[in-house]
C-alpha cells in the first residue's frame, strides 16, 4: 500500500476507537458496562446487531467463496427474516420484561441453575472459538500487505480490539459499530462500482454476470432437496432459520446488542431492520466476488493469492519448479482468454452452440489450472508442512491491493478492520457478561458491590480477549473462514435453541429432563457432523428437535417412575 493508504487506514481506525471511547466515558456500574443502561435507539440496535454478525470474515471470505463456488451461499440467509419475526414476537418482550443481563438468567427461573450453567457453558465454548476466527481474518490483511508472518499481525489486531473493549464495554462497542457500518456500506458500494469500471469497455455489468453465469458462478438458487448439499433453498429456509433463530435469540453476543434498546419497540424494530437489510447486503458482497471472477477472465490472476506464502516458495529450493508452474499457468490463462472472447461474441449473437462449446473448453481449462495449483500446494507443503495452503480468504484482498487507486485501498482495508473490530468487540463483551452474570455473580460472589462486578467484567473481558487471540493463532488450519465459523455455530446453536424452545413452549418439562436431553442431543449433533451424515445447516434443526423430543421422553419416563413409586408406597 502507498503512504496515502496507510494514512487513510490509521486515521480511520483511530477515529473509530476514539469515538467509541469518548461515547462510553463515565461508566459507573455493571448495567452501563454490559447493557449501556438500555438507552440506545432502534437504529443503533439494528446496526449493532448487523455489525456483530458481519465480521471481517464476511468481507474477506464471502467474495472469495463466490469467486470459487458461486452465489449459492446467499441461500444460507434465507431463513433470517423469518427468524427476526419470531424473535420480535416471542423472545424480545420476555427478555425485556424479566430485565435480565444475559439470556441464560431466564433458564434458571424456568428450570434450575444447572441448566443455566450448562447452556452458558455451551455458549462460552462456541463463541470463544468463533471469536478467535474473527480476530484472525483482519490479521490476514496486515500479513499480506506487510509480507510478515500472520502470528505477529494476529497479536497486534487482537490486542487493539481487546484494549478498547476492556475500557468501554458495550457502549463503546455499540457506538463504534454505528460508525463502522455507515462507512462499510459506503465502501462496499464504491468497491462494486469500481470493479465494473475496471472491466473491458465492451463488457458491462450485465455481460459480466452472463459470463460468470456461463462459468457456473451465478447459481444463487438451488431448488433441489439433498441432505448432503450445504446450500439449497430448503437448507437455507429451514436449517438457516433454526441457526439464525438460535444465534439471534440465544447467543449473548446478539441478545446483548438488542437488550441495549431503550424499549421493546426499539429492540423489535432493530431486529426487523436487520432481517430486511442482511440478505441484500450479503447478496451484494457475494456479487462483488462474482464481478472479481469476471475481471480475472480478462486479466491474469495470481497463481496463488496468498502473497506471503507465494513469496516464501518462490525463494525456496523449489524456485525453478515454481517458475515452471507459473509459466504453464499463464499459458492456460491465454487459452482461456481466447475462449472468453469467443463467449462474448457468442452471447452477442445468441449462438447457443458456440456457448456450449466454450463452456466445455473453459471447464477443461479450469481443471488444468486446478492441477497446477495442486502441484504448487504440494511444493509448499514439502517446503514447510505448516504452510497456509488455502488462499480463498486472500482473493478479494489481493484484487483490492493490486488494482484499486491510492487512498481507496486504505479505506477498504480499514472497512475490513472495522468489521472485525465490531464483531470481535461485541463477542468479547458478551463472553465477559455471560461469565460475570451466569458464573461469577451466581457461584463465586453472590453479594458483591457494583464496583466489584464492574472490575470483574473488565478482568473477564481481558481474559476472554487473550483466549480468543490464542485461538486465532491456530485459525489458519480451518479453510474458508466464513464456512468454518458457521459450521462451528451449527454444532452448538441447535441444542441451545432447543433448550429455550422447551423453556418457552413445553411447560411440563423440568430441569433434569431438559439437561439430560441437551447433553444427549449435543452428542448426537457432534456425531452426525463427525461422520458427515448431513450438510451442516441441518444440524441446527436436529439439535433443536432433539432437545424437545428427548425432553418429552425423559420427562414422561420420570413422571411414570414417580407415579409408580407413589402407588408402591404404603398407604
């Protein structure tokens, strides 16, 4: 990046942090630190909810996912609007009426303290691991730009976020997220316009989409029903609905955001606005990835998008072999470019015969390109067994840094940083609030002062921040970060949601039945994932349904045993 880009980057980040710290000054108690005194308007709630979910992973990995796999991932969000409606009608008024700090306080009132502690523990495990992944995403950026090991950039980014979250609590999180999302929307719009502008003069937006579509990238809707297909209309509507319902209804990182609303109305409007805006936003981000794919049909793409790892192998004993692979890779691109020009002419002439022939030629070229990449990856692994050989997360970053004008590169990199800061700070704050309210205050210090709980909140924010940084150091082994974080959520969210569904709607189920049902269901869900029984989105449905079903069975068995014992006792 140029000096101008660095100035834009650091000035933007400094503005965000200073603004959040300024707005969160004067916090005196745990209510202000964890819930912002429940004083935020609906638009704060809406943007804070979106920012907590839309981490740097969204802006780094989603375009890369569209580039390599197409638009099908957008179906993942189809259940979101339905989930927002259900939450607004049921969860929000209950949480506000009970005046809880965390969602899990309600479970003790409904069941018992063990169920509350177990559910909180599931959340802490899942969210702690996921937050580590969100810290790793922006570290990739600095690593790629500075050409240094990602370990050092992970430590830097993690420390920056943890420090201002420790100081300001949820108010700093919410105010910074408001400014972050405003800048992010503007930056994404600019990025999309620039991608189209950089295409050849005779290739406009519409034709670029046609080219991507003929290459199999515009597959936004899949109506097939297949348990093993991760992204279909049905997995998104059904599995995605249960995932989003659990995430926004029981994950403290989100519950904590809309509990800051000044009223039930503000929380509801904030959630509904999120439901309306999230799907179009995600579609636009994936669309940018499709346009980047179209751009690289006319401009030679790198043989490997992770510049740091590519630089290492180019300066290793395998340099000659790498150079030969790069030459072959460029030759394939030149052949593809001829076919793309044929495709452009065929699209203009509406010649289906030529279009079909070109598609076959392009598929053949893509297979050859994949073989070359695989050979390069094998060389990287021979050179260093710990090399990061998945460059999917670097595709959009590489495109931006190599092609965008000075100044704008710094702004777009800052956008990815801000997305990570917003999601990470919100998650760390929720981890601290759950630990303090559901563990520390409930089991360790039941009658502490407000000052003591405030100090404990800051300490646990720091502790969880350090834990998440440690997890981030190992995140490079997880492949595409966007899929990794959603798979991880699907392993826990269904079970957690099932506990809350029983709490709200199955009145005759007791604490013991629900606890054992949740333990058994979690074992089933992890087993289904481990043996690859079905696509991960369906695990959310399995988890929720499993807890409800097993709770009814265990409660029925327990009631029968009690009845038998009563009948058998002497009268």
